[in-house]
């Protein structure tokens, strides 16, 4: 239930900032913007998921199947086992909406992060002004909004040069059975290497080479992600 955030209707609103399954963090992936690739690639595989409209969304993987986040503590307690949490996760339960042709902050009142007591961070001061928490959240939303616009152009460039390809990840379980992760795309390294120098120069001018190689480097995180998966199943 999305509502336009305001200091009258939401004057007593508090938001839980801890991380854990009980607060709705049990998801296997989250979108990341091209501006986040450098930090995200240190922890998560970055793949590309269809947006259902003919395009793709860069996505950080936290697990190998739906309804699970292997970066949360296994006992269901609070905590996220990585130094960087994607902006699309940090911003919850807030999002950006458009009202009267202006960008406005929306809040999902059905989120498990909404506190109905004294727990959590206050969104507004008693006098009606915004708290430091809310100011920081505004910064997160602004970075996310700007990053999404840049990411759309980045993905369109990848598609224009046919640099994305589907892939299948095979996982062998300790009992000998096998599982597959399908439905995602990665960057085709051979096609990237075969691009003409002039095209590479254009990618460099657009600041796209670094995120391209960051996305490729992030695939090394599949090995530790599989280890997390097998340890959780043991």
C-alpha cells in the first residue's frame, strides 16, 4: 500500500533498519545500477535479468533460488554478511513516485519494516521536520533514481553490440544430484574482446568499460555463493 510521504499522516512513522528475514529481506536478488558495479562486484555475481519489455536489468544475486537470501544470518537473526547492500535494498520501504509532475517520496505501509511501536528510526521530528535518517534515505533515493537512468543507457548499449548472452549455472549437491540456475544473461567476453578499436573507444568515452569488466569480474562470486548454498543445505 503505497502512500505519499508527509509529516501529517506519517508524523509518528518509524522504520526498522535492521536486516533479516523477519523484515522482508528473504529475496534471492535485487537490481543494481551501473554506478554500483564497483562496490557490488566485491560480493555478488552481477547478471542481467529480462525486464519483460525487451530489455534487461542488472541484478545482484544473493541466492540460487527464490525466497532465500544467503547473505542473511542463517538463524533468522539480524545481519547482512557483506560490506555493501544495493541501493534498491537500502531504500526499502521507500520509493520514488510522480505526483503533479514532480518526483515525490512514497512509503509502502504494508512493508514489514514499518514499525507500529517505539522500535525503529523516526522519519519526522516532533516539530514536523525530517530526521537525519530521512535525509539519508532521500540521498539513497536520489542516487538510485539517477543510477537507473544511467543504467538504461548502459544496457541499451550492451544490447546494441550484442554483448549479452543467456547462461546456465550447474550446481552439484553433496548427494550427487544436480541443480540449475537459468533465466539470466551475462556479458559475452569473446564478443567484447572482438569489438573494433573504434567501438572500444566509444565505450571508454561513455565510461562503460569499467562497469563491463566489473560485471565480468563479479562472476567469480558464483563459487563462494555456491559454497554458501551448500553450507545452508547441509
